[in-house]
């Protein structure tokens, strides 16, 4: 039996919305540690590795390791029927071919359930090697998204360069060039997070 209950249902909605642009079909693997997904986009350029830890759920039950193949566009359509404040419960039998989504409004005045057929998807887990990074940048995803959207109006690709002073996003296009620099200072730290950059040799 697989059954999980997520009080902040909007988290699952946002995660699925983010990865459905890259991945069409994928297996969600359930184990005692949590719910995970690993898949590559169709052009084999991007690898999506997702782990929703079991302790992040209000209730988490996974009697045995199970792999559930899903079409991400269909999952997204189903999750759109849930309110942002809804509590989301997912259920599946060990040998079943259906995943049940249950959405409960916070005051329990509306409860809905939707069944979705699971798919048989052949996939292999890829080893992700440990890497030493030259720089690590932490910033709010909304700000990163805004920068990428702004620069996409000028060019198709973005170059990201990091120094001790901050992060520079650059692009070139037919209409010209554009740069956005996020400097590290007390105001920006509070807003953008932290930069860690190794000095270049």
C-alpha cells in the first residue's frame, strides 16, 4: 500500500509544473526515504532528479518499494483542479494500475478524488557523480526566473559568470546585448541569498 498526505498541496503543484516542461513521462519511485523521480528531457540535455523526503509529509506510508509511471502533463491537469490551500493525498495499491488523488479544502467543506491510470515506463537510474563546483549561488527561484524571462526578450541563451563581487547574467541577440549583475552586499544578501566563489587559480 502506498499512501501519502501533503498538507501544503501547493508544493506538489509547483514541483510538477516545473518539471513537466522538461519531462513528458517518468516513474515516481516510492521507498521508505520518500518519493523520488529521475528522468532526462527528450533531447538528453537536462537531467531532473527530485526527492520529496518522507518527513516532509504529514502522513507517509510505503509498505514496499514501488515505481509508478505517470504522464506529467496529465498529473498537472489533475493537480490544477486542486486549490492552492488544499490538502493532497495520494493512494495506490501495491499491484494496482491506478493512482488516486484526493483533494480536501482546509475547512473540509469540499473533498474530491480523481483516479489516474498508471503507465509502464522502462527507465534506468543514472549515476550522478559528485562534483567540485567552482561557485555556488543561492538565490530565490522567483528572482532567477524573472532575470531569465527579462533576458529572453533580448537573446536565446544566457551566460552566467560568478566572481567574489556577485553574479552576472548576460545575453546577446539581434536587437542588442543585455547584462544583469546581482552584487553581494548586505541588502542584496537579504534579498538574493549568498554567493560562494572559489578564487580562480
